[in-house]
């Protein structure tokens, strides 16, 4: 998206998703009637206005200038500190924090919309908000009252930001290899020593303090992941009266020079006897950290959606203004948006984005429903993260293609979205990490019972569409039914493999199969809501076209992926 193209938040889509797509007002149901879908739409509209006016204008400059390390302190580009303070003062940090932590406790379905909007307007900036949200969840789940009072309250207010410190030079995916040591002191604190790398927003100048959540092992702890504990290690120590004291022994050694998200400082942090405080039980670090990680993984789905939509908006704007060549069966002066292949690309992008957006809201709603939908919600965490992040690469690459050669030139901004999106399938667990979690903990553990529950829900939608009738509805239902049959065969094959190399070798294709199928289901639900309208609405035609297109161009990939899955490992 060029600097001159304003960001337009997808308010109408969220109104449709909150009110109609899932057959009820999901916001009212989640909040016990405290707020309704109409209230949520106002919240989304307000966030969109803030994002368009405050965050989006910083996106291109942030990419071009990036974060910089000077004199041991990381500095963000001009405007970022002011934007963060505006975010805090507007109450956007506390809005999605749980009520148990002192936040407003907005439903997670509404949080999905906010997450997309922050990431669409400025993905690098949004990571600061996202990591803070994860730290809030982790401390809310396991911290002592003293830590809650000292640190959690400041995170919820947004006065301080949070980070997640897992990775080390020799401990990436294998957290059991972590060697950072936390040695107990007589006063009950711990002296933390070691080096952490790839720490997102590990240092900055937008807030007065940073609350690092650090995985480390204590002397004599069991080997591997079972010996890890979780600690709070603030950048600046906090005095007994709550005021800030001296700097903790945490040094920013370097910031990484990355392919994308340049304004998000990715830091190398050296802990040299830094003061830390135990969170939760000794050797219970992974349990606490996975609370934060799960939050971040869902957030990656929102980030993938947001970056994809920003790419689409720029490409569509360019295509509607660019004149190049005579457009087949159109009058002279028709822009390239009407070239059949450009039209195909744009429709491909928009149909994928709606599927991603709807699935994000649906997953949020599952978590809002609590225990009754917990298994299905957990099933979708790796699917949303893995599938949406991989599809974001397809969408943002298509965005460049619409521009043609100009898309390869940085000044249009199209390339930034692809570069920013490229990290999403990697951090917070690669797609293979997500898919191994999916097949191991979510499918094979219960022999496909939770997936069968999902398939039954899709069956119900197919039946409802066929009963409703209408050319598009029946076509969407038929395609979804055939894809569902293929997904069932693939799942049967996976379960038959059991745990082993065959299952692991096709875990990513299986994840992509379920994600693609879920996207088709989201479109089918949208069609069901549209055909129920007693009088046509403005967006109805576009929703039907998107659903029809998704079925013909994307959902069909389920059949090929099913063939791959049932083939197992081919050596």
C-alpha cells in the first residue's frame, strides 16, 4: 500500500460476523448481555479510526528507518513513543485484558477484530501490544499477589510493556536445551545469568519499564524442559513503594537486522546476575509460558489476517487506478482491475482474507464459550496460526503481482507486506511445530474424536445450505461436502498411521487441509446468513461471489492435500 492510500478498517465485515454469520449475537452471548454486537461494532470502528489516523501513518517510516541501538538503549522511529502513549490513554491496552487481571475483559471475538486492525495498520507496532497481552495472561494465571500488584497492574494499564524470553543461541525449538541459570538468593529473589536472543520488543523507549518473562533453570533442576522455571525480570527494578529504582543487570547487546517488521526491535539480551522473581511453581515454567505462547499463537492468526488485508487494500487501490493495455470486452480507459487475471488475483485475496477473518472470530468465540467448547478451541489454535500465516504469504505475494514490476519497487509499499508476513509462519512456533501439536495432542490423542465433532458441525451447515436452496448456496454446499469427504479420508489415514514418521511427515499438509476446509466452512456460514435475508443487502452479492470463488479456487486444494496425507512419508 502506498503512503497515499489510507487504511480502511473492515467494520462491515465485523458487524456481519458478530451479528449474523454464526446465527446469533456472539458478543452478547459471550458477555452475558453486558455488551452487544452493536456495541462491539462501535468499538471496532473506534479502533479502526485510531489505527488509520495514528498507527498507519507510521508504518512506512517505521519500515524505512527501523529501530536502532545507540549507547545501549533502543530507540524507535519518531512518532512511535507518542503513538504508544496515545494507545494507552485511549484504553486499548486494558480493553482486552481479562477482568480477573483488572482489565475490561472484552470478549475474545472482539479481541480478534482489534488484533487484525492493529496489525493491518502497523504490524511492527502491534507486536508490542501483543506481547504485553501475552504477559498479562501468563501472570494472571500463575503470579503471586505481590507480583500481580507490582507488575500485572502496570501491564494492564499499559504503563509498562511485556516480553517473552525463551530462545537462546543453542535453544530454539528445543526449549529443553535452555541454559540460562537462575540462582536463588537469601532474600527470595533469583540471580539470572545467560543470553536470550530474538526477544521481540526486548528494549525500547515507548514506555518507562519492561517486564521480561524469562525461562531459566535453577541449580540441581531436572534435565530438559521439566527443569525450567518462569521468572519476572524487569528492565528497571521496582522499589518497595512502587517507584522505579536502579537499572536491572539486563543489557541489550544487539538488535537484529531483519527481512521485515523493521520497527519491531528484536533484541539480544544479556542477563548478568539480573534480579528475578519466581512466577508460579518451581520447575513449572513451561506451564506458565505456554499460557503466553497460546495467546501469541492466536495473535499470529490476527497478524496474518491484518497484513494480508493491508496488502489487498493497496493492490485493489492500485488496480482501480492503473491503466495498462486494452481490457478484454471492456471499453477503452478501463483500469487493470478488470483484466481477467488481475480480477482473479484480487478475488483470490479477498476470499482468503474473509476466511481468515471469520475463522479468527470463530476461534475467539469458542474460547469465549469456556469449558463447553475448550477442546474445539484448542484444536483450532495450531490451525489458525499455521494455516493463516502460510496463506498470508500467498496473499501478500499476490499483492505484489497485481502491481507488476512496481510491486518489486519498495516505494509502492507492496513489498513491505510480504517481508513483514514472512516471519509469521516462523515465530511462536514454525508451521511444523503447529502441525505436530495438532496431530499429536489434538488428533491422535483422542483418535480423531474432536476432529469428528468439527466435521459434524460442517455437515450441519451443508444440510442447512441445501435446504435453503439457491444456485450459489447449493454449489457451495456441494463443494464443501466433497471436501469434507476428502478430509474424513485423510483423517482416517492419519489415525491409522499412529504416532510415527508417517504422521509427522504429512502433518503440515494435514494442518493446511483442515485450515482450508475451515475457510470453506466460514464462507458457507456466510452464505447461509445471506440467503436468510428477507431483502438483499449491499454486501450480499460480494459475499456470495467470494464464497463461490473460494470453493472453486481454494477449497479444491483439500482433495490434493488429502492425497498427500494418505501417502504418508515417501522416502
